[in-house]
């Protein structure tokens, strides 16, 4: 290796963030396809923890339950702050 004067950073956090973002978008799409308002449904889920706010269509309920609610909220806040 010619240039070994730099350090490559490895971060599982970035990978986890991408997984969460992709999952939220898949859940959003499934909710829309079933005719639900995804904002209302996801907020209801985050506040209550009740998975029945999320449709089981396309395994959306299973998908969202693999993510902690605080992680979902963190990603939503980061997205909001980055786009203001």
C-alpha cells in the first residue's frame, strides 16, 4: 500500500441509520398503498407503542417492530434538522 498515512473510519451507526431510513420508507409505502395516512399512523405507533397502528401488509408491522421507537424518532428528528 502506497499511502498508509490516513485512517479509514468504520461506523455501524451509519449503516444502522440507513437501515432505519429504508424501513421507515417501506412502512410509509405500505401504509399509503392501503389508504392510510402514514404520518398519523407512524406517530400513533411511536406514541403508544401499539403495533396495530401499522398495517401488516407487505410485512410493514414486522419491519417497524424490528426498530426501537426511540431510534425511529431519532432518525425523524435528524432528517428534520438536516432539511431546515
